[in-house]
C-alpha cells in the first residue's frame, strides 16, 4: 500500500469539526479510563528561539490506526506541523498529513467540549482576554455547543484588537466590542478565554460568580506556564479540570489544585451551583489528533488524484 500525502488544503476541506464532537467526548472518557496511550506531550526550545513539540502515540480502541505528530513554532511565530498515521496491525505508514489546521481544531474542540459540560447551561456572553491566531477558531468551536450572545475582546495591542473584533463580528454575526480593561471585559461574562503570551491581561485574579474559564496555551516560548495565567487564589477557589493530570503538572498546576480530568467529568457530570467558578486547562492530547486524522484519511483514501509514494524497500 502506498502512503497518502495530504497537504494543508485537503485537511481543511475534509475535516468536519461538528462530526468530531461525539467521538472526541468518548475519547476523553477513554483517556481518563486508561484506554488510550499515555498523554505524552514534550516541548523543546530550539537554538533559533523557536519551539519543537512532539506528541506521543495517538491510540484509541475503535480506530484501526495510531498516530505520531510533531510541530515547531519559529521565533517569529510561524508554525509547521506533521502527523504520521500508521496501520495498527502492520505499522505501515498510511498517510502523512500537514497538521497545523488539524491540531488547532482539535485543541479548540476540547475547549468547547469542556465548556459544554462545565459552564452553566445559559452561559452565552464571552470575554476574550488576550488573543492568538486561533481566537476566532475557538469562538467558532464554542458556538457548536453554545448559542453565544455577545463577545468582548481585551487585547493590549489596539490594531490587533480591532482586527480580531472585526473578524468576529463579520464571521459570527454577533455583537463584539473591544474592552478598555479587564473589569470592563468581565463585567457580565459567563465564558472567559484567557490566552498565554498576551501582555497586560494576566494573571487573572477574579471573575464573576458562576463563570467558566478556559485557559488557552499557544505554547509560545516567552509565555508563562499556563497555570500562571490565573492567580493562586483563583486556582484554589475554582473547580479546575485538566485534560491529563501528568501533563497539567508540567504546565504548573499543583496536584491540590486539580479537581478532575475532563474525561472524568464527562463520564459523571458534576453537580454545579449557580455561583461556582469552573476552569478548564487544555493541552491537546494525542488521541484527539488521531480522531481528526482518521476522519480526514477516511475521506481521502479512495481519491485517485491525491499524491502517494511507495516507501517499501
């Protein structure tokens, strides 16, 4: 069998985020039950100031393949990522995918899934504290699980703030406003996105009662550990849910601060009071990339025009 090569445009065209919601929820439950490969994620600083990130083996009982991926972010912020998809029985390389879009979508889907189970059912007003290239994608994934009503953007770089707000207004058709400070952004927020690496918006010390906070870590070299985006007092006050305990520890979360893994709360959704603050700290796990890559591969495997290469000796 020849190896299928799937460039960026093919991955974007064939990846269907909405249809991944249900299998990804089940995948998080399988992960917390120990039925996936360990959630190994390693980042290494590169000599030129960038970062290389290697993800462990993506494995799920119902998928007849496994994945291994790597990514690099240059000092200027440019990202490259590749995912290798192997047959589970023979180890043959089924496909090589450009994984930049794939990784970004599965990370955002994890945030949306957590918001769906942890945020109050009526939560619809969003505060965006700091932006990244994936901010609009995060908002789109959130709208798969919530009927959003308004968005407030706090971004210390004025031109970037206006650009993000403008795109959000045009593409989501929602009221969007650029806020002048944290207090204004959080005034009536019910869902909060806090992004690492944005100056002037962290650490966050308080949020309105009943808020759900998503801690978004874009893995920038000069960004603080994800846990430091919130003050120790807020981390102690909130119910903190992580994708994987061992990886969360490396991101600065203390064992005493972590209440559960996402798979655990998806299996047994917790009782929630109207005033409880919840936090989800995401990293993106290998099984998430596997699910997305398998969906793309299944869509493309019979296409005769796509590039293939024979790697056998």
